[in-house]
């Protein structure tokens, strides 16, 4: 059901907590009023069984409303409120019939009071239009129960009683309809404000995340991309120049992403990072990207994390002397005091190095002049020159 067709309780279920307390209080007032007026006018009761049935219907009606209004278990649907409304109307009719032929003052009847009270509590549970319809029906029923006593009450008394009871029903029913309309409108407005705030916050968070990820380059891209798309939308046509410009903008975005990824510190990808000579700054883009890829692979293995990795950068030859992927005569071209690195991925004694590392070692070999991989029982050590 759309928000425009829901009751206040359906829009804001928590409001049903207070509404139920109000329904309990109104139900108590209705029963106490009926009991008091009956005890004060026992001479007007012509049929005690009918009066007893009227009380049963009254208590059952408000009791059902209190049961149906439990905000933690159920919602007061149209059918559930209809049961309460119908029982109270039946109680009013039975109360009038119980006094038929002996009611000399219809102004002390409690039926119209109970009907007005059941309309009053409907503001939180029904829509304004339904309350208005219920008010009209209730006014007709109350007028009918008053006219039943035309044989024992004079015309002036009937007119006065009908006016009083009708005014009570219309006033409380109309007030409930106005209250429901105001409450529903306020809840809808608050819901729209909350949605707007949440939507704007999400947009700001996404924009901030993109800007933090891409760096300041996103500002330049925004200055170029947004005007391009606005102009394209206005012209509603795509030319060869537009295609070339779109390709250039895509290239700028990709290069910005690659540059941002390459500039991310390596120490955030390993548990132990040792670079006393600050040699990481000497890594080129390809070497840094290869290292990031290998580190991400090892950290993403089942049961592994970045804390299981260590990376040490220093000066000196590659331990082990092997040069996988590099020619032996190429080593002579390297400076004697070259920069080296050692990447250690610990797997634990319970499980050896995971298979499938060859492609990642090959990636390292493409980026670095010398790479030497040493798998052991519980770890793998990759040494490289740069």
C-alpha cells in the first residue's frame, strides 16, 4: 500500500504505543460512564437482559480495540476497527431497546456517548475519509435510537436530545477526522524530509569517497565531463568529435585511477614493512602495481590476511643468486649496490604454500629485472631487484 493510502499507525508503527494507551483510557471512560448512568436511572430499564447484552457488546468492542492495537504484534486494520465500531453501535442500539417504553429522558442515555468515544479513538487507526463515513452512520444510528422513544418523550425533548447526541457524535467524529488528516500529513512530511536527508547524505558520501579515491584529479574531470554531457544532451546528437572527446575523457579517468592506485603506500598492504632507506619511492608504476597485485593475492587467500605478509626493502644483491625470468648476462649490467626487496608470505605449518602462485611470480618477473621465488614448508619468499 502506498504512503498516501496508509493510516497514521501504518506509517509510523511506534505511534501506536501512545495510541493504544489512549484507546485503553477511552474504553475505561466509556464503560464507567455507561455503568454510572445505568445505576443512576434504574427505573428506565425495561429489559435487564438487553441492557446486560449492551454492556457485553460495549466491553467486547473496546476490549477488541485494545487487543488489536498492540503495536508490537498487529495493526488495527479496517476490519479490526470495524468490529469494534460495530459492537459499540450494537451496544447503543441494545441500550436504547432495553429502555423502550420507559425512557422518559433520553439525554441520560449512554449509547451516544459510547459511539462518540469510539469515533474519537479512530484518529490514529483509520483514514480521514473512513472516519467521516463512520461519523455520518453513527449520527444516523444515534438519531434513530432517540426517535424510538417518541412515545415516552415529548417533541421538545426529542429535538433537544437528538441535537445534543448528534452534536457530540459529529464533534468528536469530525475532530478525529481532522486529527487523522493532520497526523498523516505530518508523518508524510517527516518521512519525505528523512528520505531527502538520507538521499543527500548518500550522495555526499559517495562523492566524498570518489574524491578521496581519485584525489584532486576528480575536480578537473568534473569540470570537463559534466559540461560535455550537458552539451551532448542539449544537442541530442553524437558526432565523431564527441566520440573522440569521450575516448579522451575515459583515458584520463583510467590514468587517474591507475596513478592513484600506484601512489597508495605499500605499508598498508602488509603486516610488517621495513624500508629504512625509503627505497619504495624508487619503484616505478609497473613495479608498484605488480607488488600490489601479488600482495593482494596472498592476503586474499582463505585464512590469510595482510598481517601474514612482510616486505623488506634495502640495498644489496638478491639472496639465493637465482634470477628467474632474467638472463645471466643481464646481471652484469646491474649496479653492484642495487636495491633489493624481500616479500615473505607465511602460510603456517598446518598448510603449505597455496598452488597457483606461478602467474604472480611471472608478473613480478615482468616488472623487475631479477626475481627469485623460494617456497618452503610454511611460507614463500620472493626476492627481487630494482
